[in-house]
C-alpha cells in the first residue's frame, strides 16, 4: 500500500524557482531525514497509484561514499543547500546514523584517505564525525620493497613537510559520517530505498526553467530526465548524478562507453590483530601482486592482498591459523630475503644523491609487526581498470567508480571519487550563481574538464605500477629495485611522490 505525504515547498535559488513535491512510500518515509521536512510519517494520506511523479533538482543514483560526499557538499554550500535532492539506493546503511559500535573490531572494508580528502571532509564539516569513530592516522610508510630482496623505500610525512601521509578509516565510518553531517543541516533530501531501473532523457535542448505555478504535470517536464525505480516510483530531475559504482546503471542507460580491462587478479581483504599497535603502512610486492598491511588503531590492521583468482578462493577458504601463517610469510621472509640498505649489497651507488636527503632516506628496513589473529571475515574483490570515455552529457554526469575504477594498490579509488564529488558540487554552485540550468551539458563539461585529466593520470600511474610488478624477470627485477632504491635517496622525487599520493594533483618531478 502506498502512503503518500504531500508537502509543497517553494524554493527560490538565484531566480530558479522550483516546486518540490515529495511522495514517499512507506520505506522511503522511514529512511528520510526527519529534519529534511520532506518525508515524515505524518501527516499521511493514501495514494492509490504508483504513478505519482516527483520532481527534484538533483537525483543522486547511488548513496555510497561518493554519492553521499556529493550530497554532503551540496548541503553545506550556501548556493546549493536549498536544492531539492533525491538519493536513490537500496543500501540499508542509509537508514540510520547511529549503528556503528566502537567495541566491535573494525570492518574488513576500509579506505586509506589522503590529506587532500581529509581537507575536503573538514571543509564540509564531515571530519568531526569521522573523529568520533575509530580511525588511524599514519605518518610512515614502508611502501614498497621488492620481493627479490633488492629494493625498498621508506616515506615519512615530514619528508614533504606534512603531518600525516594519510588516515585509514572503515568505509562504514566514512559513509556514516557523511550521512550524519547531512542530517545536521536543513538540507532537503529524500532517500528512495530502491534501485534505478530505467531512465528517459529527452533530446530537447531548450534550457529548463521549472515554473512553480504550473500543476503537477509541469509543462517543462519533457526536458527533464525521468527515472524509474525498482519499487515502482518514478521521479524527474534536472540533473542525474551516476554515483552507482563500477557497474553503473546510469552509465549504461545514458550510453556512455568505457575503456578498460580486468587484471585477472582478486584482492583478499580482512582485519587482523597484532600483539603491539601498528603505526606504519606496509606494502610488499610479491610475484602474484602486492600485499598491504594498513594500521587501523588499537592493535588492528587491515590486509589488502592481491593474488590470482584461484589463490584467492584457496586463501579465503583455508583455516584461520593457516591463513595467519600465510600472511606473516607474505609480509616477512616468504618469497625472498630482507632487502639490503644499499643496492646489491655492495657500494652505495646512490651516494651522489645524498646531498639533499629526506628524513627517511637513512631509515633502515623494518620488519612489519607479526599478525597473531584474524578478526573479520575474508572478502574477495575482482580487480579491474575501467574509465568512462565521457563523464557528462545533457542532464547526466558520472562520479566516483561509475566514472573510473582503479587498482587498489595505492588506495586512491575513493579519493578520486571524493575529488569528483566536491568538484561537481562547485560546478553546480557556479551554474546556480549565473542562473544556468544545472543539467546543461556546457556546465557539466566544466566538471569533466577538471576531473578527467587528474583521474586519467592517476589511472595511468597505477596501471604502470601494476604492470611493472607483474613481470618476474631477473634484469627487470634489478631495474625495478634500482628505481625504488633511487626513490629512497632522491629527495625531490620522494617529496613529489608523497605530494602526488597525498592528492596534491601534481605529477612527480613534473611540477
Ligand atoms: C579491495 C579494495 C580496496 C580498496 N581500498 C581503497 C583505499 O584504501 N582507498 C581508496 O581511496 N579507495 C580504495 N578502494 C576503492 C574504493 O572502495 C572505491 O573507489 C569506492 O568504494 C567507490 O565508491 P562509490 O561510491 O563511487 O561506489 P560504490 O562504493 O560502489 O557505491 C555505489 C552505490 O551505488 C548503489 N547502486 C548500484 N547500482 C544502483 C542502482 N541501479 N540504483 C541505485 N543505486 C545503485 C550501491 O548500492 C552502492 O551503495 C578499494 C577498492 C577495493 C576493491
């Protein structure tokens, strides 16, 4: 049975008058923010049909971390906070802000967020919510050491005059913090706990001006995007944002082509425990792919271990003790000896670089803390690279994994997505400031022009790393080791690698 609440809100945002009508089904009413004023459980009236159509300025398809980052940014900017926004996602996590239990061990799904992301979260007021939950800053990384025993590189935040290199946060904490941040504003959002099934885009190029005096069937609706959802709801929007992940339905329905490939690798992820607290991020490149040990606070760390699909199913199903042994083997002596401080164990061929040394240049190789226990389920993710050839067309724009999926070896995927979300929010605000239709392709292409080069560059760098480490061949191993040894001692390169990985968007040595 459909329950419907009708509330008319008239908003005037820089001359853009919008009539917002919201009709929520039972579940939507449950999930909507009580502060939004759009959907509450009373007063209610019955509505016999599912064909009532609601109209929004922005429909965000996908309320994952990136979709919620966009909503949060819109909610906190003076020019966009009055927009009416629909968020479409069946993920139950959108239903409550208070479900994270601190006493439970951390989830297996975590993200390493960069200093640039931390700044963005602080700008929109979401970082204070992250700080109420478990999170682990780190200022040291022993990022890479070649499994042949020939090379390693250590990084220290102070090499690049930074306080931290990043922070490891559970995905559910990032997501919930964004949701809490939105709910503490008066943002007009409606959550549809459903999935997008189809989308109608009209080719009319007339710029849309929605007239608040017209009735429910707005005369201009023909030029808006119409979305149909799996629960039978339909809605119209001036702008549809595809934040619906790597298998984006929006991308497919809008006809955006993609370029990409599968890595024929899976990542096994889980949370583990040590006897002592881990304060450093560790990564070791092995013949089948890298293994990373990321600090999670207390005595917990997160494992992201890349391997062949066959190995991933073996490692997922093996008993816990054997798995812990295998992890320690992969992180320490297994596959090869500890690297030496000087290349090939002889004279220091990089001594000429040492005039301008970073703090970490003289740091010795360290063995990561031993894992003593597995404390979460093991999850397996297939890995691929995919990039949408366009991010924007009239009324549709893609952000996050819907636009680009990268290898997780440097923990950059969601950081790129957050960069997209905040850039799009700025472009929407610019459009509102000058009275442009926010679904106009010329406006949305500004967003694409800003984000595409940055995303493609990062994808190319990560893909290059992935490929360079997929070949196990003697001379190449030595070259690779030399490259990492060079990075250990060549301070300008090291500083710019840290800046780039921190989200500063300048390529190593090219700026
Ligand atoms: C093993 C692994 C480790 C990683 N580690 C890191 C890291 O350390 N740092 C980092 O920056 N990145 C990391 N990433 C990448 C990061 O997880 C992704 O980039 C990020 O989750 C993408 O967020 P998103 O919101 O764009 O998409 P998603 O997280 O995929 O969210 C998409 C949302 O859309 C919804 N949805 C899907 N289809 C529909 C539909 N038809 N209708 C409505 N809703 C829909 C889904 O329910 C979901 O909530 C890692 C990835 C993997 C696999």
